[in-house]
C-alpha cells in the first residue's frame, strides 16, 4: 500500500511540473488591437508564403521524387524477375509509380498557380 501511494505522489508531482512548464511556456497570441483575426492570418500567410514555396520546391518535392524513383525502379526489377519466373508481365504497378513520378516531377510548375501562391 505504501508503494502505490509513493507512485501516486510521484505521478502527481510529475504532472504538476509538466503543467507548470506548459503554463510558463505558453504565449498568448493577439491578432491585432482591433481583433481582426482574418487580417492577422492573411498577413502572416503573405509573409510566409515565399518561404513555404521555397521549402516545398527544394525539399518536399525532391524527397517525394526520390522515394517514388526508388520504388519505381524496385518495382520494375521485381516485375522483370516475376516475368522471368512466370512468363507474365504485370505492368500496372510500375505504370502507376511512373505516372506518380511524372506528376510530382512536374508539380512545381503548376501547383502554385492552382493554390494561388
């Protein structure tokens, strides 16, 4: 009984410390003196949209392209070995991966026009 009480006291202390740290580290966000939340969000979006576009073009799309290229070549290799084993070529999975790869390779050219950035 004493052991469970000590565990409960330790858990209560840990929770109290976590709550205290959360309260100390939270920052109140003010939209503006007029309370215009939409204007604050719009101005933040305008300021950050260039950085978001740069990160997505230079990091996200190349990472997705790399993953899809590796998956495509692996699937083509597996399809070749399956063809040698069974004599039937399953071309649908490599075709889907190739279409996705082409889509993500060309996406930076038109995606920002669609989104409006």
